[in-house]
C-alpha cells in the first residue's frame, strides 16, 4: 500500500475530513484521515474485495469508531453529491454501508471491510449493487 499524495480531492461524507488517496491492489482508494472510513469507487470495489489481504491492510481504523460512525446515515456522495442509501449486508446485519446510485461508489466505516474479508468473493458479488 502506497500513499499517492497529501492532497485530498474528496472529503469524508461522515466527518468532513480529507480523504487520503492510497494505491492498493492495483487501484486507488480514499481513506479518511480522522475516522479511517473508506471510499471505494464502483470499479475499485471489485478489485479491493477480491483480495482479503488488501481488505485487512486498508481497514486500519477502530471498530468502535466505525460503529459510532455507522449511526450517521443521512449523507451525500463525496464524488457526485447524490444522497446515499444506507444498506445492510444480508448475512452480516452489523455491517451497514452507504451506496451511491449516482456514481456507484460505496462508503465503509472503519472495521466493515475487514469483517467482509471472511466472505468469499462470489458471496460478496451477490450482495453489493452494481457488482454482478
């Protein structure tokens, strides 16, 4: 994992802090500098979710902070400004993430991607919009 730049082009939709660009698994993701929430653009989601090592490497935030941040559900997309939908993983109800129907991006609170690492890639494809 490599930090690309100190410049953030999007702000965290939950705590309004800069999101740092990171090069991981052949794609660039954005991670909040404060709450460690993770933004994945539609095309990035497929690449990142395929690699369990990558999921664990990028999801370094506190699960407690992630649980608190998960209660914030009325957010807008940091890419396109569309209101995001709060969704729950059908088999892991404690994982609530936000999805943008406008640009197909997703926001995960700290700890949520690491929880998803226990699922197989084909299981994940069934549950996320735009991944089939």
